[in-house]
């Protein structure tokens, strides 16, 4: 199959490279000259484990290429995937669909044979209908079909998620579009990956509902962690006791500083706006959004409390800045709010992150960047673990304590046992544990 991927960001690039690895002919399109130039030099615009090698292999095999010319790229394709950004719109939280609709206009002017137009971007319910209307103004009904095919990729594990998915969701209204999508995903049928054909609006809602539910699980266990601290319980044991129930499951029941990233914050907001617009508010998700926003700031105050209530002129080392490990994504990362609280309180901040320091430096101009965990901790009054990178899971706690001026370790990911930290001479604070 010949496929065009409009948008060479996280979703478009990973999806395009994986489709090419399946044997399809894929061209990834973007308007950013610098991004396309770098991709042609095998320089990735994002950090994702294994992506550079996957891209290089398929470029060398002639199955994957990159272009700035949308019209030329889509005209002979069997399917055109729209994988452009849908950020939260400033002021009201609605998903900004301007990039989706602009791409649709260009596609309508360029396709030359019956083509499936696939919304891969995360879009509110009804977006596919609008895409269909835009295309229908310039094309006959038998020249195109609009399909929703939401992505379920976890940053840091995206290639594995694409090639070994929990499920493939395809929202299609006509049979020939289902046939095209089935052929595109045929390599995964061989692995017996579940495929769910639904109506287009249903597929659009599945993506938002799934992310909102996962955000709810995270927020629930974070509130249980707060309760554990008050009553003397251990949130890790609570999580394990809950997760062993097959109806609940263990995933996303790890207490921490709140969720961030490119999906959960904007998708929960977009779902709220969709629900409000249709007169069917989702109160649980409203509370989740509010509680998560408050939690990030509360973690900053937790650090202040661990330092005796005053951090003015004290040095605080932050370990981990990205919203999760194995990515360089800083979008809505808890570290941003934590750093703001500490900086406003007068602390001197230094940080280390294996991949995120370049984008973080633009967001956190008052934070000094170090070259290692121990360099960051040198002469610090407190060390705060924010992101659970593997590099932070096996720190020599005695060495860490020996480099510090103080002895406070705030572990916002519950990586270490309180006993080990205390034996190393550290005053230890964690989440939901005494």
C-alpha cells in the first residue's frame, strides 16, 4: 500500500516508520523545513528509544521518505493519515483543530484517485464529519472515505505499542474503507492483534474515554496516597492489594506527583468541553483535572515542608524533569510546577535529566542544569526525585549523602525503601508511606 503521513511529529513519525517496516511505501510530510532536513540526515526531532534505527533501516530500504510537498505526496496514495497536532486551544480548553482542517483542505485539492483519509490525530467526536464535509465540497463521494484510527502509543514504548498493540480501533462508515484499513494492518492480523471496527464517532470517543479513565486511575491512587500518609498505611501495598483484583488491574496505580505529557492533560480537557457542549457533563473527569492540577503544586509544598518550611537560599537538586522516563517531552511535566513553587519560595535549583535538559532549559531559565545526578546533588540541601528514570533507580545513597550539604531526600516516585535511605544517613520523604 502507498501511504502518506501528514505531520512528522511524535505520532506521525512513529506510525509512518512502523508502517514502512510492515512493507508499505510511506512518505511523511511536514511544513517544517528544518525538521525534514534533519530527518533526511537521520536526526530525530524527538527522543524515542529505537526510532532512529527504525527510520534509517526503512529509508535505506526505499520504503520511507520525507517531503515538504503535501500535494505531490498524497496524489497517488491509497490512504492519507492526518497526524498533525491538536493542542488545547488557549482560553477555553477545546482541541485546536485548525491544523487538521488545513491539512484536509490541501488533501482535497490534491488526491487523484479514491483515497481513504484517516484521522490519526486525537480529535473530538464529530471531527470526522467535518473533515468529510470539507472534502465533499471539492470531491465526489466515491473519491474518498473518512476513517478514524486513534493512536494508543506510550511515549518511551511507542514502537512496541504500535507493533504489538492491545487493540486497533478503526471507525469507518463504508466497506471499501474497511478493506483498505484491513490491508494496511494485515501484518498485525498475523500476530492476532485485536481489531475493533466501529462507527467513526465511536472510535473518536474511545480514545478520549480511555485516556480519561487512565488519568482517573492515576488521580485516585494519588489521593489514596495522601490518605495513607494521614492514617499510617502504605500506598504501595494498597496499590498491590487493589491491582491483584482482575477487575481493577495493577497498571496506572503508582502514586506520584501527578500526570503530565502530551495526551492526558489536553485530552481530559477536550473531553470535558465536548461533554459540556452536548449537555452531558462528566463530573468525575472534571474532578480529576482539578485534583491533578493541584497535586503538582502540592508536591512543591511537600519539598518545602521536608526542608522545615523554609527553602530560601537553599540549594535543591531535581532529578528528572520530563513528564515520564524514556522521552524528552516536557509538556505539562510535574517538574514545571514543582520548580515554580520552589523558585518562588527562594530556593536555588539545579537539575539533571538524561534526555530532557535542552527543552527544560527553555521552560526553566532559573534552573541550572548539571551533567549527572551526583553533580546536581553536590552541596545540595535536598535532592528531589521527580521522574523515575532507570538512572535514578540504583543511586549509591551513601555517595549521594556524602556529596550533599544537607540530608533531605524527597522521593516522589517511591523508588527507594525508607530503611535504605535512613541507613545511608538521609532524611527520607516519599509518597503515601510512613
